[in-house]
């Protein structure tokens, strides 16, 4: 019921005086008189224009909104951040005023786009083997009993619509290179062109139009697989609409039905098998048959798969006096001979390789920690500290790297450190792994412990007998190549008989 209807009802039907109507409605008597004199048409009252606190900043805010609209969703500033920036410039209004302005600006922009035809698109068509599309998304999975946030790579052939989904913990270069290799491996070849958005791992700078400053490491990967990278215009995701749709479809095809997994490798194995199985179940949107049928015909047009691109990211590191290097808040050990020296760290998705002077020094499994609240890890290899241990055997007792000994070495250490000079004798036994197969040394120690004679001499004797093949019960030990004799000695007793015949009847040599 309108206000005019209420006033007329109180006046004409209920016969109330104007003073009582003003008391009940909270309006002035003059306003009530205007309503009664208006007849049956609601009177219009002009609202005086009042200057908003945002008016002096409206042009700047509109410019900010236009600039942010051209960026990807993850790179845009929020309205709360814009409000805070306006406050710094002198704006003392509320956040609600800024939000209302942004709503009106977006509505006007949407109407302009519909008027100029920018809201319409042209369907795209690709010939077999012409192109693939790539994109990232974020999803969650249960790994090792813990809900884990994942960066998911999507790669899709533009003609056959065959796709692969692969999960990682980060969106870094080495993960990007690994995703391409697995995609090309599953597809059975490499298309001519790859279509991307302007992700930071591929584009260092976005220029005008199609001008892009491509990342050199990404370009090396594209040159290795011999495909041409093509990049969409900013905020023009429709140019790679197939993989954009694949991101949405994967959520109900894969992630909502996903079980838990012990680790990331098991998850990726399941994703690969599931994706390939879906090719058969999904009908092709434009051609007869399933995605698998069209892919089988397209595979012949793909370039044969070359060897995998060595997709590591190389960093310069300096080894600390404690024989450690740092990476992603974690520390990894390096052979003691390179302490206080520069080395090269090659970062792969699942491992770290340390190199120097043209040779590989060591390799570690990569530890990725997403939470900064957890303490950093230190990954030791006790073999890296043997050179230091030979000079400082006392470090054997409390050295952190030696807490990771195999059980047999740990048991021998407990026995050795109970007697004087046992630390030096234990170090001499550990040093055997520098010259002999570590498994053979470990077997010799286990045999010595079983016989109750845990001494360096006995371990060395058992080790030599294992290598010579005179002791059974141990594994087959292959003689190192450096110890194989070019000319092996022969047991010839006839030489001794000849010497006896010469000295027969004479004096024996004393």
C-alpha cells in the first residue's frame, strides 16, 4: 500500500484530523496537506543533489577499476585494498561507498560491452595436430591422511579434445616443464603450437598487442619440443576456452570422486589412468565418435616425441662450514670437500641435484613445505661427513648426521663407544664404504655382530672374505672395476718342483 493511500484512508475513511495523521505517520502537517491535495497521483519530491565524499576521487577510482579489470583474477586488487589506498590519499568515506561506486561502474561497463558487441565470440576450429592449450587451477586432495592444496596443470589437444590433468605442490618452472613432458608422453607426440595465458613462468613482460617478452627457460623448453608458444590477450580466456572448460569439468569428473592417496605420485598415477579412461566415455563435441576415436586419428599428425627436456632450474649456492646448503627454508648436506665453496643447485620437481666442477656431487629427494608455521627440515647424508669424521672422531658421539645410520652401524656404534679408542675404530670401519661397496661393508658388520666379535680387524677380515667369495651367506658382491686385475696370477706348483730339483744334493738357501 502506497503512502498516499494510507493518508487518504486515515483522513477520508477514518475521519482523523491532520494533526493525528502527522503523529501516526511521523510526517509534517504541510507534507500531509500536499499528499491530500495531490488527488490520486503520488506527488514527486525533488531530492536535492548533495556532493559525495567520493566525487573528488571518482576519476582515480574508475581508472583503478579499469586497470584491474585487464589483469587476471589472481592478480587483481580487492575493493578493500582500493579503499585503503584512497584513505591514504585523503578519502574519509566508508568502504560501502566505494563498493557502490564499483557496482555502478561495472554495470555501465557491461552495458557498453553489450552495445559495442564485445560480448560476442567467434567459434574456433583446429586441424589435427595444430595446437594444444595449457592452464593451471587450484584444487584439494587428501594425501597421506592430510587435506592438501594442489596446483593442477591442465593440457588439452585442441582438435581431438584429449586431455591430461597432473597435480603439483607449486606452480614453478620445473613443475611446468614436467607437466609438458607427461602431457606429450600421454598424447604420443607434440602439436605445432601451444596456447597459454600470460603466466609468469612463461612471460616476463606483456607488451602492446601480441608483443611478449618470453622467459628464456620457457623458450628453451619450447625449442626443445619444437612447438610455437602463443599467448592470449589479457583477460581473454575465451581464446583457450577448451582448457578453461576442462578446468570446470575436471571438478565433477575427477576431484569430487577422488579417493585418498598415500602421496603425490600415487595421485598422479590415478589421474593419468582416469583421464585416459574418460577419453572413451566422452563423445566429441564436433566430430563423430568419442574423444579417444578422434585422438587415435590425430596422433599420426603429431611430431614424434623427442627425449624429455632436462627441465631443471639452476641456482648458485655456497656451502656452509657445516656442509649444508639452503633451499626453500630446508637444508641439504653436501660432501665435506666442498665446504665453504660455491656449488650449482639443479632443482627438479621431485629431487635436488648438487653439481660443481663439471661433476654431480650428490642428489637429495626434494622436501616441499607449504606452511611457514612448521619448522624447517635438515636432510643429512652421513657419508658426506666421513672426511670430517676421520679428522674429528669425537663428533661421532653426538653428530646429527650420524643419527641416521643403518641399524647394523648404529648397533656397532653403541658397542664401540663403550671402550677406549672405540670412536677411532668405528670411524675406520665407516671409512671402508669409501673404498668398498656399502652393502658389502654392512653385511660384514652384521656378520661380526652375529658372531659376537665386533672389532675392526674381524670386520675387515669378513669383508675381504666376502669380496673373495670365500664366505657364504652374504649377497653376491661385484668387484669394483678399478680393482679388477688385467692379468690375474696363476697357481703353478711346477715352479716349486723345479726349484727343488736344482738344489737336490746341494745346500739349501738359508
